[in-house]
């Protein structure tokens, strides 16, 4: 069985290390916060100016002055810090954020990513995505392996307008886990019940299967 | 020194059609509600607005869009607004989308007196088209210019009559660096206090950057995405 969204998030959560400062994008990446392993303490960064983002508030305790980058009401935690937008992107740019997880429409086998614009459709804007992908030292993309038409989203070259170049290091999809190296996508893990042949068939970019490839353990 | 004005109408009295304005806030959080209402009432148009977002249909900058007061938006994300989309597609409204960190840093550069900065964001994308690129330590950076804005309009939680500002929680966002970047900066605050009532160590933006200040009223503080958990 291919992974569902929750399971993709659960697999990515295994990449978290104690002490990491982490920025989670909207969509599947947000779910990663639900699977932080026992004994691992991470600090979540929200690029509108919050380190130490807590859970959603209890009903009746929503504070309009306290939101995350998705404009959702959130809470602070003991040890949280608040700062302005320039400092927020300053810490991102300076490489202080250890891990960024974000969604994508397309990823190329050289690490290029497209996730902000579809020509001919209403463009909402890139928000902080271009800043994050340009600067974060470790970026994981969480996405479905194929688009709704069944076409591969792991490509030799992005067809959509780019968000960043040569920046993605790892992709976790419903089918497997892929490192991006000089040789293109390297499949290091596959989802339970998914065959290597299926992964090969649904990956348009250069693909290698790691010698020690193994099944994803959640 | 007299920076205190009575209300929003007085604060925006010399903002005329064609002006470039910075407006603080992230989404609907920390937006200068009183001044936006005053600008709508004033009915000026042809405005260029630098703001991370463009409000929603019936709140924030959306209110100015409804009255067709905005000629151009410079923002990072504008997705929550149907009237915005209509005006954009019909060609009535011009939009320049720029990365959020670049937007913040171009404001910051202005307030720090720096004409331009080299930034990573957008290298190799359409954002970099036509811009100077330089390589530092093996990485490619784009030259981005400081904003030049006639007015900056910001919202703070507390301020004193000398213009010193304190922000609350994530309503801080773009407000401090925009406050530092306007040729004329207008601050509306929830609590206007006397000098000495704010600990100097707690001030986020010193009053030297603020030209006008007033205590706002009737803050709605609308929540864009109300998300809660069960007890």
C-alpha cells in the first residue's frame, strides 16, 4: 500500500533530531508536528515571526494577535520567542533553521523545485517559499509521487516556473523516500507493498535504486 | 515635539492619490484598521501598496480594493481575495509578487539607510529576471533595492507620545521594519501612553522613526483561520 498523507508525515518525522529548529510548510508538512518522536525536542519556526509554535488554542482562547504562517490561530510555549519578519527571514537565510519541510508541484532530479505558480491559473504568490528553499541547509519535500492525471512529479526538469534551483536534498512521497544526488533521484526506501517496478514506472527523472534499499518502517 | 494626532482622518490627511504606501500586517493580523478605514473614507486612488497580503474581500486592504483605490500591489501572497483576483484578471490592478523575506528585507534596508542588498531568494527563477547577480562564497545572490515609500502605516499594541512603539505577539510581523522605512510614518496604537510609561528596554521601534501617532478605536481584529483544539 502506498503511504497516505499522515504516513508521509510520520516518515518525515523520523528525520527530526533533538534540538532541531524546523519550519513546516502548509499541507502534509504541517502534519509532521503530530509525529515528533518521543524524547526528541524540536522548536517549530513560523516565518511570520514565531519560534516555539505551540498547538492550536482551546476553543474560546483564540488570540487574533497570535497566528502562524498559515494564518491559523496558534499558541506559544514556555521558551517561545517572537520577532519581526526581517529577523525571521534573517535566521532562515543565515542557515539557523535546521530543517524545512514543504510541499511541491514538481521536483527535478537536480534538486530544482516548482511549487508556486501554474501559468494560466490565478497566481497567489510565493509567500516565503523562495526564501526558504534558497537558504535552508536541509529541505525535505513532502508530496504525492504523481499528479491527479497520474503523471510523475519527479522529473528530469521542472516544467512549471521554478521556486528554487539545486536546493532539494530529499523527497518523501506516497511511494518511497528519495535522496537527490549528482546521479539524480536515489530510492533509499519504498512504501510497504509498492514494487520497485512501480517506482521506476512513475519516476520520470533519472532514478537509481540504492543497493541497500529497504521497506519504509513507520 | 508633537507627534500625536487626534484620529486616523488627521493622520492620513496629506496622503493623496498616486502615493506609495507601506501597510503593516501579516494576513489580517496587526493591520492598521483605523487608517485603512480613513483611506477608504478619503476616497483617494491610484495608490501603490506595499504589504505582505492584500486582505480579504471585506476587510483590510480588500476594503480599498473594493473602492478601486489601488493601482498596484507589491506583496508576497495575495490568495484570499476574490475582488483582487477579478481586478487582476481584468487588468485593472497591477501586482508585483516578491518573496516574503525579500519584501521584509527591502523594507529593513530602507530603514537602515542601505540602498540595496544581495539576497539568495529567487536566484534562477523569474524573480531574478533582469537583476544583477553576484557570487559570494560560491553562492549566487540577486541585487534587490530598498523600497522608497511616501508613507508607512503601521499598527502597534502600545506607543508613547514620543512615537516609541511596542508590538504584541505575531502582530509584530512587518510593522517594525515598515515603521522604519516610510518617508512619513504613521502609527496607530491600541494604547497611547505618556513618555516613561514604557520601559526603554522594551521598545521595539524607537520614536525617531515615527512621525505621527494616535490611539485607534473599535479594533475588530478579525481572525482569518480560526483553528482550535478540544479540551
